[in-house]
C-alpha cells in the first residue's frame, strides 16, 4: 500500500507539473502573439528587405517580441495573482478551478523573474548590438561575422560594467571583504547589479507616475469630445475651411524653387486639416457623448487620482510610524487563505483598477518627459532600433515592481 501511495503521489506530482507547464506555455503564447502584432503595427515597413539585413531584422524582431511578452507578463502578474486569490476564496471547492493554485502562481513569479533577468542582461543587449553590427574588417561578411562581433561587444560591455561596479564599491565601501565578494558572480554580483538596475527603474517610475497623473486629464481631453458650451461649431468650421482654402491657393501659387516656404506651408496646411477634423468630430458627436461621457470620465479620473495619492500617503505614514508595516522576507499564509484587502472582493477589484490606472499613468508620464519624447513610436514608421530601445526601457519597469510579489501571493 505504501508503494502504491508513493506511485500515486509521484503521478499526481507529474500531472501537476505538466498542467502548470501547459498553462504557462499557453499564457506566454497569447502574450507573444499580442506583442508581435503590437510591434508589427508600429514597425517601419521599409525595414523588410530580402537580404542579410532581413535575417538580422527577423532575429531582432523575435527578441524584441519575446522581451515585450515577458515584460507584459511580469506587469500583469500582480493583478492576476490578486484575481486568483479572490476566486479561490469565493469558490474553494470548485472542480473547474483546481488548476488555479499557489504552486502555479509561485511558478509564474519565478519564471517572470528568470526571463526578466534573461531579457534585461542578455537578449536585449544582444539584439541591439546584433542589429548594429557589420562584422569585423578582414573577415567574410555574413551572419557569423555579425554574431562574433556582437559576442565580443557583449564581453567588453560586461567587463566595463564589472569595472564600474568595482569602482563604485571601492568608493562606497573600501573593504577587502566587500571587494572579494564581487568575485562571486552568481551569489553577490548579479543580484547587486540587478538591484542597481531595479533602483534606476524605481526612480524612473517615481518620476514618470506623478507627471502621468497630471497629464491623464489632458490626454483624455484630447481623446474625448468636450461639451460645446457657448461655442458655435458651425462658425468655427466655416472659418477653418476658408483658412484651408486660402492656404491651398497660396501653396499652389508658390513656385517649386521655394522649397523652404513650401514645406512650411504644407506643415501649416496639415495642422489646419487636423484642427478641422477635430471640429467636425465634435459636431458629429451626440449630446450624450458631449455632455455626459466627458464629465463622467473626468470625475472618474479625479476620484482615481485622489484615491491613489491618499493610499500612497497612508502607506508612507504606516512605514514611518509602524515597524510591523515594513516588508518581511517571510512568506505569507499562501494564496486562497485570506483576502488581500480588508474590504474583500470589492477592495481587491479597486486595487486592480488602481494598478492598471497607475500603469497607464506611468507610461503616459514617461512619454510626456522631454528627454523621452523622441521614443514615442509612430504607426508604420518606427525603426527597429527605436523598437528595441522602447522595449528595453519597458522591460526595466517590471524589475522595479518585483518587490510587490509577496504582496500578491
């Protein structure tokens, strides 16, 4: 009987591992397909050649798509964990959700951490150098020459970063023990380097999120139709139409030799056409869209922003006053044991809404900063190099949110 019980336990463990592997593969496949279509939407079509560069672009596209899928999975893992916990609390004995357990959630977190490190330290640097490589002079041109140059560049970059970390460690803590610990790459150096990159991501997130929270009102105001209060849209459309016709006549009257004036006039005409399109959209909008949707969305944004700021202030006060509020290294009671919010399912739903709202706000704030404004991808007009840069920056954001994993599970 003991032998049969042992075989049954091993079979159950085997089937559980197969089930978890299948679920992880299906989830990643969905994220990969979505990421592929997102990149293809913005990638420049002119980059699709039929030579050696085409192979390099395909490899870079695969690595960028893989990184974007891993980043999306790491970002969505916290809401998924909260939802899973509430589902297990609501239906603890349901047969159809037995696959949703703590082992699967912890496995997803471990895989997200592993592949995030792989993308951040290996795949994205390799993709960037591989796309820019041409092969060493004197060697036969081809994919092998490019791979050789890329590997050499990666080794030189690793040595450069290692030297910078040693210099920083010598300046901060000039101790023989701390310097010798840097030789232990797996146990000390790589976690230390990952912590530094996570710190940079946290600082970037702290800079982008407040900017994004303030910019969300402007962005939503541009996407939605504002109420037409004390405005005559017909008169504005008539005036902008006359201005468009005047610019068109002036543009037709200019000679082709005046290239600078023609470019300036074409840009001004394009701005006028854009303004006319916005006015026509406001005119065609229904009264419900103008007078109800816009105020409701603005009030909702105000409520979400106020709750976010209030929660941040409360957490800061708890950390300053209560020592027990500090994050602990020990594992919690486990998924499905207790609700993550004092308000139950409603509080968990509110947390998920705020998480997504802060995610969107941080992305909006990132692209609103002047130094990162050039990273904004354009539909069908984004080079592969810029795609890699944007993907690499976004791959660092899950690193700074990795400390939330004990909160989720």
